[in-house]
């Protein structure tokens, strides 16, 4: 999925652990063939390539679950999260490489292929239709979380009750390591100095969205790689949002949506999501500001 994965398990014996991890990694590889927007042969990429569609097509259960979860969050976030954002993501990648904002005409054309009327879901038949020309599905912000959730289910099926999946910084854990209250996770700082935190979690996921590693400065403004589907531009920074949720699909998508929305509306969205909490960090002048929502765990010392 274009990112390193690391799986840590506590097992009854070495062989059990090895078999469980191998099965989990195989599941991740299988889902890459379903959800990748880089592989032109993946199910998601072939669906995008078929736009515009005169009729809906049936999709696999995995792709349906991801699209349904994405559409639910699009509605709840008033469009701040949108899996049809692919045309805008591609345009923004070009802007980051060139150091120039997208041309107005290209931005308008890409925005016309994105939005609530760019994706139709038919639950009775598990059918999907992309009615607009140029629509491209972008699973960034949800696909990796879904794969982590499925991988943890595979580990559980192999008898693993204590595991951590690290998908390039997107963390999902089950029961605590032996003799410990939970998994201690370091939340990386916005920039060196003062705003890092360590939390202890079990049976939860934690994901951070921000511009720490994939930022671009254009016309004196620092932009994230995360695209606001409503404007077509990257989120202005420096800023980061970390979300804790019961599963990685939710944490992954909520962190993206909250990053786009900002503190007040983002906090409201997280607060309305069962079992979720968030930590917002941003720079205000020379100061680093940190705000957490109700339910965010206290710091627990060094990892």
C-alpha cells in the first residue's frame, strides 16, 4: 500500500506467532489488489476507470464496506471527507511538485468530477455507479485503516490476543502486552520541542493527519498533502490532528476529516463519533497550541 507495515504479536509460541503474522500480511496484500489507486488492475482502480457509468456494477464486499463507510463520513463531515477526491488529489500532487497553485480552469474541471453526486451506492444489490466523467476514487484516509482492521481480525482468528499493527504510523492494537496495562504510543510533535505526548491504549486505533512529513510551501503558505475536497487545495499548516477510535477505519478517516475541518467543527465531528477522541495541534505565531477533546487519555510518561 505504498507504506511500510510492522506487526508485533505476543503468542504462545514462535510458530503460532509466525503463522499469524504471515496470514495477516497476506490479507493486507489481498486488500491492496482491491483498494489500491496506484495499481491499475485493482478493483477500485478499474471501477474508477469505468466512469462515467450508465449502470451500476456490483463490487466485492470489502470495497463495498470501504465505500459505504466513506460515504457515511462524507455526509457527517459535510464533504470534508470525500472518497471521490481523486481528481483533486492528482492535481494537488502536480502543484506540490511544481511549486505553483493549480490553474483556475483545471481546478474547476477537477472539482466538477468530485462530490456527493459523483458516487451512487445501491445497498440492495451492493451496486456502485460513478455517473460523472473524470471521477476517480482515492482511498487515502480510509483504505489503510480498513486493511489494518481486517489484519487484526486475522490475528485474532489465529489466537493472538495481544497485537499491534503499525501501518506507517497508523496504529491499531488489541489486548495489552503481558504484564502491562496497554500499548504505549508516542504522538509525534508538530515540530521539535514541547508538543509531543505518550498515551496508553488497548483495543483501539490511533492515527495522525498533518503536514509534518509531506508539506509544500507555495507563495509563502505551508500546505499539507491532505486535500480539502471543497476547495481542491491542501490544508494550510503547520497543523496536525491525532484521533483515537475503536477501529482503524474510523480513526484513519476521522483524522483526515478533522484535519480538513479544523478545531471547532472537527471537534464536533469527533465528539459525535462513538468512542472517539482527538488531539489538535497547530502553530499560532511562534507558539504551539494543543487542544484535546473529551475522552482523550492523559499522558503516561516515556514510551
